[in-house]
């Protein structure tokens, strides 16, 4: 059986029951899983994550609708378009908050997300980099918005976040580019690049246009299982996030530093002491 025909997208479709009406493809996947215990273990973990997410969010379905939302949505008076947009945005934020909390609860098992972020040394954008990593790294099918093979990725992100985005080459460290996505970042936008090694370990690089007065020091901190190196250089903020030993993450950060637009061949400055 061709390994390429049983990729993560097809495995995820099987987990989600999307192959129930396609018996030939379903049987092929099930035969593959019987012969490949590592893939079978990954699929079981995906199913466990899915079930945990559903269980975590299920109580929200029974919560009463707030009076203001009920009046807005169910009221007899015509609702101005602006108020509809506000209601939709509020609902979206509530759903996103629940999803992020549930995912972080699964992938940062050593502590609650609120406790991790309360003890974090980094500023808000660094914490958002960690959140985005926790949300998208576990996603088997839609981890990135634009895949690495699409030539417009760097141009698109550069134009949207107003910072030169380079697709860093981390192959010497064993990581290949998966792709990237555009993210909201406070009042502005940021970009996330995702990389993966042969064992399936993923790291992310978060890029943004820094606010005036942002600390430019090269820093490291630990949040649960995640390590983060972050710094500001040449008008861009960088945050490298991954569940890797500090030494390996530092080697990746140094490679990124040397490749950023306008960089020379020098090593990054020494890691600043924790504040």
C-alpha cells in the first residue's frame, strides 16, 4: 500500500467518520492501521482529544442565553447591521475562548493555562504566540492556512503584517516548513510559521510588528512543556515556540536570527536574565 495515500488528512477523515459512506477508502485506512501501530496510536490520541473537547464544551450548550443577547437576536424590533456584527463577534470570541482553553488543557498537562500565563515573564504578544502554538500544533488537517508549497506565502504574510516575512530554512536542524497562517494580534496582525521534523514534532515561529518601546532583549522562558525564545530585531518581533530542550530550541533560534532580513552571520546576543 502506498504510504502517501494514507496521509494525516485521510486518517483524520476516518476519525471524524467522514469515510463511513466510502467503504473502500474506509477499509483501506483500517487495514493500514492494523499494520501500523504507531499511526493507530496517533489516531487514538486524536479521537481522545476530540472527545475531551466535546466533553469540555458540552456544559456551555445548557447555559442560559444572556438577556442582552436574547433581546438582540430574538427581539421583535429590527436589529441594525452593526449590532448584528457585534453579536456575531461576541459569540465568536466566546467560542474561541472555550476552544483554546480546552486545547491548552490537553497539551499543557503540567499546569492550568491561566496559571502558566500568570507566571509568564513575556509580554502579551509572547503569550499570544504560546496560545497560537497550543491551538494549531495539534491540528492534523488544518494546522496551517497556506501550505509551504504555495509560492505566495511569504509575500502574502509580508503584505498583511507589514513586516518582511522570510521562510526560514531549518532543514539543518531537522525541521521542514509545513506552512503558515495570518493571526489577529491585539490591535494588529501577526504571522505564524510552522515546522515539523521526521518524528512529527512541531515548532512555530510567531512574527509581528512590535509596539513602540517593546523590549528587544533576547530572552528565554518556560511555560509548562513549552520553551520560548523571543526577541526584537530590525523592526520585527520573533517568538520561537516548541516542546523541545532549551539547547535544541536555542540552536533553532540562532538559525532564525542569522536568516532574518538584514542579518549578518553573527550569533544572537546572550540570553537576557529573567526579569
